[in-house]
C-alpha cells in the first residue's frame, strides 16, 4: 500500500506541484514580501501537474515498459485522462477569474513583465515539444547539454518572476531592490539546472544509445559531478552570498541557505552508481523541497533586506 501511495504522489506529479508552490513561497519569503493569494497557488500547482503529466503520459494500448513511471502511466491511463481534465478546468477557471477580477491590473502590468513571462512560457512549451508538429517540430529537450539549462531557466522563472509579477497584479507591490531578485534568480537557475543534470545522469545509457549529448554522455558520470555540478552549485552559492552581503542577511539566514548546497553535493557523489526512478523523484526532487524549507526558515532570522 505504501509503495502504491508513493508511486501515486510522485509519478502523478503531485509532488512536483507542491515544489512549485513551496519554491514560489520561498522567493517571496526571501524578498520579505507578502504571500500570493490561495487561488494563485492552486493555479500554479494545477498548471505544474498538468504540464508534467502531458510530457510523460503515454497513449492507451502502449506496450509494457520496463520503465516504472512509463508503465504506471500505461496502467493508469483512464485516471490520468480524468485528472488532466480536472486540472485543466481548475487552470481555466482561475485564469478566467483573474481576468475578470484583475483586468485593469493585468493590462496595466508593464510590458517587461509580460515579455519575461512570455519567454518563460515559450521555453516551457518548446522544451517538451508540446505544440503540434504541424506548427513547429522543435524540441528543446533534444538539445543535449543545453536542455538542463533550459528547464532550469523555466523553473527559476516560474518560481521567481511569476510570484512577484502576480504580487504586483494582486496588491500593486513592487520589489524595492530588483538586483536582489536578479541574484535570487541566478541562484535558482543554477540549482535547478544542477537538479536537471542529476536527472540526466539517470538516463545516461538511454541518451547514449540515441546519441543525445548530455553532460553525462559527453563527459561521463564522474566528470559531470566534478566539472559541471560542483561549479554550477558554486555559482549558485556565490550568487546567494552576493545577495547576503548586499542585503545584510543574518548569519543564521546564511547558514540555513547553505544546507541545500551541501545536501546537493552529498547526493551528487552518490550518483556514480545506478539508482531507481523513484530515487530520483523522491531524493533529488526532495532536495528542492529542502531548499524551499531552508530558504523560508532562514528568512525569519532577517527582519528585512535593504
């Protein structure tokens, strides 16, 4: 029973939806801004689950797969279809509600906010090639080493740009120091990209067979850890330390934010041996939850940023 519940939470992408909400809250907590409305968090949870389910679902009648996640989608196809209708309806309902109740705020949102959000959404759609092939057949996921930075960019934008933009729409609140937001974005981009590269290590053999030159395929697992993951996480840490210096964050806040980076490095060095799909979904994605919890907790020990 426990195994079925675990598979349900992680294979059905509910945990990823929780991560989207938690990381969005972390951004606002670290910028010492008020939280978004509950409908917004329902929207991003539903949109995240819907997006990843489209990406990984398989058509009915597919052959039995040795991949546990693919097989779960095959055997739960009817549930997935109903679930997708439900989450699409939630997204549509909240989107219409925002359009009606916040119409003037939406049209008065500065153009640069719309351009940033449009760029993030475009990258997200192109990453999995979700548009009909008759429209465009380009798929950013097949770009080898670049794909990790693309999905890292999408996630960083989704949990950094969107919550702040929505806060301006809902409450008219602006970030007083945009540079702080930039450093947080860079930190999250590096961490999310490292997270994606760690997932690529799971698909090392499959990617090698189709000649998809991810870092793991091109450099090997050990070199990917030493010469890609460690530098990326170091850049992310440096970005946070820059923010900590200029924002005068307390030592306790800095300590809390060190924990995820250390955790990532520890887990990275365990990936030289093959792991199960659930290991990656629980442990590696779980590191993002650790990051969110530590970021939120650390924000309580700095009264404000200036």
